[in-house]
C-alpha cells in the first residue's frame, strides 16, 4: 500500500510587517518537523523593506518570490491571486498560513478558499471599525474565509464571535510579532543607533505610511507642520516608508534642521533606535505593539486603532496632528508612564502555540 506524503504547510508573506510575524511560526513548525513552503509575493521588494528581515530574523530563503511589486489595490491583489492559483494547484498544500492584513494576505485567502485548501490566519479578529482603511477590508474578508483563526488579544475573540465565527476555529495564542521582539532583545542597541545618527540628547522617532496620512497633500502638509513643531522642541528621526517620500518631501518635511529623514531601517537597527527614544510618533500597527512591550511612549497619529490593548495595557495613545505637541509635552513632563503591565500571552511563545494547533489540525 502506498503511503500518502506527509502533510505540508504553505506560508504566504509579502510585506514588511509579515516577516516578524511569520518567523516564529516557521521556526516552531520546523522544530516539530512539519514540511513547509515559504512564498514571498514580492509586494515589498526594496532590500530595506524585505531582504533585511530575512537576514536578521533567521527566516529561510523563500522557496518562491512571485515578484508582483506595486500597483493599485485591484492590480496588486489580482496579480498575487493569479500567480498563487497556479502555485497552489501545483503544490496542493494541506494548509495555507497568512499573516496580518495586507493585500497579499487577502489575495492568498481568496485563492486558497476557492481551491478548498484550508486557511490559517495569524493575527485574526483585529478591527478598527473603519472601512476607509484598506486593511480593515482585508481583515474582514480574510477572517470570513479562514478555518483557523489565531488571535493576539481577547478583543479579537469578541469581534470574531460577534461576526459568527465558530468558537472552535478561534485560538487565542498571543502575539508572534512580540515573540520576535523578545527573541532579539539583546540585539537592540540604543547607543549604537544614537551614535550612528549622531544623536546626543533625547530624540523622538516618527514612522508614517497610512494612506490617510501620506497620500493626500493637504493632510501630509498638516502633519509636516506638526512634526516641525515637535522638532522645535526635540530632534526627530524619521526612517521614511517609501509611500510617504513624495508627499512629505513636497510638503517640506526635510526643511527643519532638527528633522533627520533616513531610509527605512533594518529591524534590529529600527528597534534599537526606538528603544532609546523619548517617544515614537507612528501610524504603524506593529510599532504600536512593539512600543507597548518596550515601555516607550507611543503617539499614534490615527483616529482609531485595531489594537486597543496597546492603549489599555500599554503606552499607546491616539493623537491628531493638532494635539501632538501638547501630548509630547506631557510625556516630557513625565505625566504619562507605562505601568509595566503587558497584554496577556505576549510572552514570547505564540509561535509555539500556533504550531501546536496547526500540527493537531494536520493530523485530523
Ligand atoms: C502595505 C500594506 C499596509 C502595511 C504596509 C507596511 C496593503 C493594502 N497595505 O502598505 O497594510 O501597513 O504595507 O509597510 O497591503 N514601495 C516601494 N518599495 C517597496 C514597497 C513599496 O517603493 O519595497 C512604494 C511604492 O511606490 C508603492 C507604495 O510604496 O506603490 C505602496 O506600497 P504597497 O505595498 O502598495 O502599500 P504600503 O503603503 O506599503
Ligand atoms: N520597521 C522596521 N524598520 C523601519 C520601520 C519599521 O524594521 O524603518 C518594523 C517595525 O519594527 C515592525 C514592522 O516594521 O516590526 C512594522 O511594519 P509597518 O509599520 O511597515 O507595517 P504595519 O505594522 O503598520 O502593518
């Protein structure tokens, strides 16, 4: 009697925030001897947005890079879908694992679901309740198709329950992005980051890339004005995401002598810089979580967050460009500090919990 081949898992990654989430899951599955295939869609392709994460996080080389590159939502999503369909048909994985809320995530989920290949969604159930965010649409669609939903915070379980997802599909496992942070803590060197950039005293780090903040020239202009206001008080370092380059440059971001705009940093260098900072100004999802763990004050330049646990258990607060300088002032005065309580299960073992559930699923 011929034996059927061992079941295997196919991971789909593509954009910067996917990589620190996938690394601990891949490592833990590897430890359990599971056969794995790693696909990079090529949604992000600059070496500083992609390759550096593979070097620093011990991720295996992708088995395939689809090279889809940039494009409008429909073009990018469709390109990932058509490329993946051929791959999934040939490869026939037993489970497709997708991460976060980017276009590559939703594209892979749609293709797998139509081919009746089960989907696992890592970081399921987060909701901003703001459908003007493209990520919110990606989250809702992906969760509605997933067979295994791995959540990072209890609120995500509540959202999924209220959307009718069966309880036995939902697994509260903690946060694999935080696994990566904790595994690399010794490597984050604030002094090296400071020396590298010639920073002597306190400084603030800013990272902005949400379409709502960077695409519209008027909004970008208003944010640049607010950042100049912050820089009047404290130097600001901005590892600028490529999406904001044009609009922020046109709005005169670099014209302030205390603003240092640099290319995106590698993960280790970036968190080193964040670790030594007075505060972070951001609209990034992952950075809200990382600052919570590092107890670095985080000012999130957004009207909402799909990560409320970083406010209730962390250092995060929502701000507008109009109250940014005042909020920073209260951090400098020391009126806002972290109480050191971290969100439940953000303990460095989410990848192992995810791997254990996947192995049980494959053995069904
Ligand atoms: C994407 C995700 C967003 C995530 C972000 C993380 C979607 C819908 N959005 O947004 O959720 O927070 O990644 O960084 O999936 N570009 C480069 N080099 C690159 C990649 C992009 O220059 O390596 C430029 C291109 O001009 C491109 C633009 O950035 O058009 C936007 O890239 P894209 O992947 O479409 O969306 P992000 O804004 O990066
Ligand atoms: N990051 C990085 N270098 C930078 C800016 C961010 O390595 O210059 C890391 C950050 O620490 C986090 C991830 O990129 O791990 C978050 O990605 P991003 O902000 O692009 O996406 P989001 O989390 O908003 O989806």
